[in-house]
């Protein structure tokens, strides 16, 4: 049974809450996109970073005590956090801190999500908070955290777990899933099962954890201490902490509602090349499931000092830009841009055809290129007359990465290998031609 319901003052609850954001994820399924930066620091939607979404949710929800825990390839992410978010300390009276793992020795790294909080237990205690909100730093969504906080306190929960209904095929092996009773009390929790149980009232769907939790502070510290002393624990919330407290404590599910009150709220884990591409493409949909232009719930970010986008060339009739996002600092020639995103500082030369593509910051596409369902990585220089996305076998042969659903990733190192390979082939052809010429000469004489 749930505990008795109590009245709450939501602003007081926000003031009594500290937020810890887990931002150390490596993002291995994104391959080359996260070779030099942690997944939460990856660019998204033209000029945002993925972590800007949970951080914006915090600011818009009135949560003012925030710590961001970083680890893998954190330099660029930390720079973004300091340059773009530390200003909230002065402007909005927030307390914002970056909490990097000590990486001098491997044993000092965060061993898991629970260990990340355990290593920052002094930060939690010093905050004086009554409640601790733990957020994943690598998902795209808009959420008013006050609603979850209100439910947690009013129902007297020890732990609340945010959840969302997702297709079983999408959840299998990817998300923690749970079962709940008629009052949404969590009765079981399994981390990333290969065969999740289906919901009784929605076949084909399961109840997945969003990686967002609220704990009573003292309860959390007790569980972290117990877990840290365990020699068999993986020190992970989904694998260890949550399953261990289900029988003896009140763990409540919070069913996610986005700020627009949609029946199927928008939440995306962008942990693969395909899901990253799809989430960016969703910004171009007419349905606009996640509105970047909503002034009532803005996505805050560092604003680089870049000039407006520029379109060059006089033959306007030959230029087509449709259903696309063109960010500040972009320069676009007389080309065809269809359902694509050009991130800040990207440039496209003349007579280029780009369709359903993501062109990441400071990338350049030279003239006469044709790209379809391609992600062009940061600082990439696509040479003239280059084509990709039309013949996946040929793309793979050249060393480009092709996702399971046919999205092609191009990085500068891949292009360098292609150039070396083509140069080697030309040298072989030239050598062969010279040899053939010599043979013909001697045979004729």
C-alpha cells in the first residue's frame, strides 16, 4: 500500500531538492560520433547539445541546485557546461557545479551510476537537500519535473522512477523495464532484459525506465553506503539499487507526461546512429512533437557569436531549401537542401544535392556532391563530386559506416582513407599502363 497523501508546496519542494545529472556516458553505439566527446555533449538540433534538454527542464521547472557528473572524454562537455550554463548561477540564482570523476587512476573512475552518486555524497550532504533527483543526461524530451516531485512527496514514496510506455522491440536489451500494480507501485524491475514483459492493457508495449529517479536524501545515502560495501554489486541503479529495495520500501512509478500533455509523450534515447538521426529528423516533422520554438518551455544553450546564415549566388531559381533547419554561421550556395539540418558553421557549395542529412558543425560539402540519409561529422570536408547513401555496399567498401537502417556516417578520417585508397588505385593503374606500354614497345621491336 502507498503511504498517506499529503499536501505540498511545490516551490518549497524545488528549493529542498538537489539534482544530480549523469553525464559520463561513452555512447559506444554511436561509434565515431562519440570518439572525442561524451554522448551528453554531442550536438543536436542545429546548435544544442543533448545535455541541454535535461538541464533546460531543470531550469524551466524551477530547480536551482544542480550538479553534473562527467567522466568519459569530458573536456568539450565541461567547456560547454562552464561557458553555457555557469551563467545561471548569477542570472537566476542557481547553484550549478560540474562534478568530474577523478581519473588519475582507473580505480577512481565512477564504477556505475550508483557509485557516481556515492563518490559525490559530500556534495549531496552539503546541499542540505531533503530530496535528490537523479537524471540521465543523454535523452531528448521536455518534462516538468515538478509534477514528478509533487507525486513523490504527496504519496510518501522512498523512491520514484520515471517511466514511459515503449515498444517491446525498442526496449529489448536497451532499457530497464518494470511491472507495477494497480496503484503504480513498482513490483519488479529488470535492467535491459532481452525479452521484456508486455503490458496487459497495451500489447506489444512495455513500461521502460527513463533513468530519472527521486529519492528521499537520507534513504538514498543509506542505500549508496550499503551498495558501496558490497563486493558483488555492479554499483548501478537499475541492476542493483532498485531491485534491492522493492520488497521493503515504497517504490513508485511516475508515468511521464510531457509539458504539452500529449497522449504519447515524446522521449528519445539517442544512443545509436539510427536513433540519433531519427530524433534530429523529427524536428522537421509537421507534427513537431518536440517544439524548439516554444517560448514557454525554451531549450537553453550556449549562444556562440556567429553571424546569420548566408545564401550565396544569383540564380535563386536553381536553389531549393525545404523542410530544413539552417543554423547560424552557415553558408549555402546554389544547391538543393531537402529535409536536412545544417548545424552551426556548416557550409554547402554550389550544385549540391543534400536530402535527409545531418551536417554537423563546421563541416563543408564541396560542389557537385550528392548525399542521401547521411550524417556528416564535425569539421568534415566532403570533396567535390562525392556521393553517398545511394549504394550501401559501395559505401561500406569505401570504409564509410552504414547503420542497420541505412544511415551513412562520414568522418574526416574515413574520407582520408578513401582518398589514400583512390590515390593508390590511380598509382597502380598508372604503373600498369606504363608496364603495358613498355611491353608493347619491346614486342614491336
